[in-house]
């Protein structure tokens, strides 16, 4: 999907949630850099940038940029954080995600 298509879907989801929960905070997690998607990572980064920008200008909408811990010193995905398909995280990957999500929740909800 193109950046504009993904953003259209993203905004539709936000609108749907807002109809039922107009004042609840919503947190959007960055698309994680994974080895199986690495060829399209430049486009994924554009989606992450667009989602972050939209979150920053929208009340009660927060972007969690969790990408850095999933990249090694060379800036490529850490395959040891994923199962064999190189897309879905293993427990170590989810543990990192949990730390990043908790940090964002604590910052906003305290």
C-alpha cells in the first residue's frame, strides 16, 4: 500500500474509535523494522513519519516510536528479536516493545 492509502486507513480507524470514545487517549505504535520487510523499509519509514506528524497535531493521539531498539549498530533489523519468519517478534522482541509502550503510557497517563 502507498503512504496515502495507509494514512487514509489510519485516519478512518481513528475516526471510528473517536465516535465511541471521543476523549480517550489513543496510542499508535510505529511499524517495527523487520527483516522480512526490509526491502520496503524506506516506504514504511514514510508511513511512520506521516503517522507521527498526524498524531502530533491531533488531540489525545500519541505516536510511540519504538524503532531504534530493533535496529543493530549497522542500522539493520536485529533478527534475534523475531521468529523464523523475520516478521513476528519473539519474546525478547515483545519485551522490548513492552518497555517502549509502558514508557509512553506513563508519560501521558501520569
